[in-house]
C-alpha cells in the first residue's frame, strides 16, 4: 500500500477558503471534527493525485490477492454484476488505479466516465469529508440544505442555454432519465417517447425500454414500459449509403418516422445522447442535433439531451450539445458531476420543470448532502483547472495516434470521438462486419499490460477511451503505446 503525507488533498482541505464555521457550540465541535478529518486525511491518505503517476506491475494481472478476492466475490456477489477486470482496487488518483497486489494501472476508463476530475480529487475529498462530518443526511424533502440549491445553481449556469432553469437531483443516471420522461409527459400531457438505435439510458424498467441493446441489458427482463418509439441513429459509419448519405438523409428519415409512426402531437419527448456512449461512441454528423432541436421546438416536443456520459467537460466543452450550440429543453446528468459520489440531475426549462405539482418529484436520497458537496468540489475543479481544455488536449494527442494506428491495422474501421471521449470501431477488414473478438483480445492484452480500457458498442466491437481529464501526458502516451503493442500482437 502506498502512503503519502502532505498531499495536495489534505492541504486544500486545511486551507480551503470560505470553509464555514457554524457559530454555536455544537457547530464549533463540527468545525473541530472536520479539522480532525483533514488531519486523518493528511496522515493516511493513500489515493488522489499524490499517488505515484506511473504504471508499475509487480505481479501478473490479476495477482494472487485479487484472485483470492475474486473467489470470495463469486460466493457472495450475484453473478449478474460483472467486472471488466478481475483486479480489486485499493487506491486511485490522477491517471492511475492501484490494485490489491500493489500493481499500478493506467486508467483509460475513469470508472465509466465518472472520475473526470481524477479519483479522490482534492476538492471533492475535502468538501465531502467536511460535509460528512457536519451531517450525512436529513432528506431534502424533510429539511433542505444549501448544498442541493448550490448544485442546482451550478447546473443552471453550466448547462446549455441562458433561459430560466430548474433542476431536481437524484442518485443515478437511470433515475434522472426516468424523471426527465415523467416530467416531459406531465408538462406536455403527451405519452410517446422517441429514442434512438444504439441508445443507452439505464437499467430500470423504463430506461431498459429506452435502451436499444438487448444483451446484456434487457434479455429476459421484460415486459418493458410502453409508448417508446425507436428511430435510427445518425451513425455515419453504418448509415446505409455511408457517411455522406448519413449527413444528408438522417434527419429526414428520423422526422418522417416520428410523423408516420407516432404522430408529432403525441410525442412528449425525444431523448438522445449527443454523443452516444455505451452504443459505441457514435458522433452524429454536424447539423443533425441542431435539426432535431428545431424539429422538436416546432412540434412542442421536449428535447432531452442525455449528457450522463458526455457531460461535464468530457468532450472538450461543458456539454456535448455546446459544440453545435444546441439548447435542449432538458438535460440529464450524472457520472462526472460529483467526482465519483452518486449524484444525478434533471435540469430543464423552468416552465417545464415547474409544471409538476409539489411532491410529484423526489426520493429519500436524491441530492444527498455529501454527494452535493462532492459535486461542488468537482465543478469547481473543472472550472478552475479548465478541464474542458484538458479534454480537448487529450483528444489532440489521442486522435492522431489512433489514426496512425488505423493505417497499420485494417481492423480499425473508424476512429472517432470528441475531446477525451474517443473510440475505435473494429470490423473484418474492408467490411462493416463487426469484430467483437478482436476488441476483446486487444482489451485483454491491454489489461494484462496494466492499462484499463473498456469496450462498448451494440456489436461489442468498439474500444473506448475515457481517461481522467487530469491524466499526465506521459501516462497518456504510455497508455497509447500499450494499445499499439496490443494491436501488433493480434
Ligand atoms: N445514460 C448516456 O451512459 C450509464 C452503464 C454501465 P446509471 N452508462 C454506464 C452499465 O453497464 O450499467 C448511463 C449512460 C447514459 C444513462 C446511464 C445510466 O446511468 O448511473 O448507470 O444509472
């Protein structure tokens, strides 16, 4: 186990300006206690950016301790919950994850696009620890607290559009999507919801219905929620007729299908990931999202941008919609919002959000105070360290190297992405036939070499790269070299 002292994490916790002190005796105790927490963090912190930023393999992957834990896991954890790598984490920070055997792995996954600010990020840890020492829960629906309001204010400030907005906070991305649909139905008095091919919106009943892919998300879990209409995604590589046809035809095809199969006047919402995540990091051609937004506005349809994976600086702007100036009526966020603590949000036009009667929205834990404190720390980090700029820089480093790799390996049919949301799609050379086996082999080789990479895609044939936005450039380059080696041993 690594131990380090005087971490920036502890330092920022100790000196954070504006740390509130409640003037009562009980409050003073809380202040003392939070200072005590900071002291503990100074002495025992094992993660965060102070971790040595290097890949280091001291055992095979997985090592003996992880193998033992895997055996325990199989006797205690349900089989349906799977893990990409059979290694158990003990610490993480910056661009590395340290496992139970002492291996230090390069992280190109960020826990599925969550720790964009880095794991155990100093401001996240300090704010969450301070809040945890004050109170861990009152339930916002019973006695509210400022952190929740402050997160909603930040969401209003950061999400696309300068119209008046309201937010509601939840615990997971799926819950946010469920609520966005609830609110859109209520506000419009309509029932139909339009979702796209290759979409991923969650694992609850309604969000499974919105999700396109059967295995592993839906198989055997039906019946699903009704009134969902599916339309093709503007997927340049796989559009019949190719990328140029996609650019010119996709919007027409989608809007025609909505007209003929659902009827615009019945549609409460169109939900779309502006860059699709689990479905394969699919970036629609320019003009598609603005055209869709215009269509929705014309017909009184609520456009929901699911920015759960693409949001919070991941694509090189605060939100993926920002690249084309698209202003959705509602945005769902989660993942990157709180540096790893569970928090999600629906942010939307005030008149839509406020349509719902008091008491119509909520949940015991939604907007938990510790998660809100973490979110304020994460958002402050993104703003003050210009993580959107970091994401663009990551893309500038990754995309050219991946394009070069594609020249050498005809299995790579497409290199795509935005900012630090980047992927390669693998096919049988010269065809569109997916090569999931190649993706799995490359991923396994990377894992063995100490690089955490994830796969995705409707056909399991996409390797995706989502490094923490604070990753050092040396580690980023080293990770890319490991990937290149993995391809060369195919
Ligand atoms: N919308 C766009 O990416 C979560 C799923 C991992 P939750 N994606 C990771 C898995 O296999 O379960 C996601 C997303 C988009 C919604 C969600 C759902 O977010 O926080 O996992 O519920």
